[in-house]
C-alpha cells in the first residue's frame, strides 16, 4: 500500500489533517491502526489538559463527538456541572452578569409566569434560596429600569426583609426602607456581591 493510500485510509477512520496523518503514520512505521491509536491518545491528552474530568469519562465522549475537542469539552462540562455551576464557571469576572444569567436559568427551570414584572409576593420557587434570589434580583431589575423612587413602591417591605434576613445586608435594607438613594448607591455593590455569594455558597439549591 503506498503512502497516499495509507493517509487516505487513516483519514477515513479519524478526522485528521493531511500533514498530521503523514506524521502519525511516520511515527507508526506505516501501521494505520497504530497511527489511529496515536491520534486518539493525542486528542485524549489535549482534552485532559483542559478539564478536571476523570480519564474514564473522556474517551467515550471523544468518540461520541467524533474527536471534536470543543464539543467534547462542552459535553464534559454538562456531565460534570449543573447549569448554575456552568454559569459561575463561565462568567468569573462579573458577579452582576453572572446573577443576571442565573436569574434567567431559574425563571426558565421553574418556570415562572410573569406579566412584565414577576409577582414577588405570590410566586413560588423550589426553595428559600431561589425565592430570596429572585425577589432581590427582580427588585434590582425594576430599580434599574424604573429608577429608585419608583422601586420604593415595588414590594419594598418584602425586599427589605429578604435582604436583611437572607443576605445579611442591613445597610442596604435600611437604605431602601428609608428611601435613601445615596446610601443605596454606596452599598449596591455589596448587595450584588452578597447575592452572588448566596448562589455560590448554596449551589446545590439552584438548577
């Protein structure tokens, strides 16, 4: 069998480029099956260098996704982590962006019914962590859209109680309760950080 035919047969078995196929065959002394195994080992090594997944999970998913590394890595993430965990892993440098995404995840998973704004006093979620998260996140979204003064009329007491009891942010709760926008602005970042921490520290209670 000539070299071109060996390359052709190897490429029929695994998705390898011409140059890579030639190199693998050279290393394998022209043995197509050995070259194929070398290719698989290389792909497996690449994936293992990019994930904490155990080796026994990698090869089956590599084969399933035809040795496509990005698709295999995505499949491993899905197998290893919940959707909320994947959000936090993907959005590492912006707690506010992460909580916005988590809110979408919760609303979709529950699912929640809204008439523009969520009914904070009547909606029901699977547990207190998700309930508190959505109450506070929805109020923040309302405040962002409608302004602080309008937000004071949007379930203010419920929001203040939830912030104080679930996030231990008394300064923020007091600022909202007293209608002190300046104080709210000073402590808003703390509220975001604590809302993010509520998710991170109770990850098993989120979708």
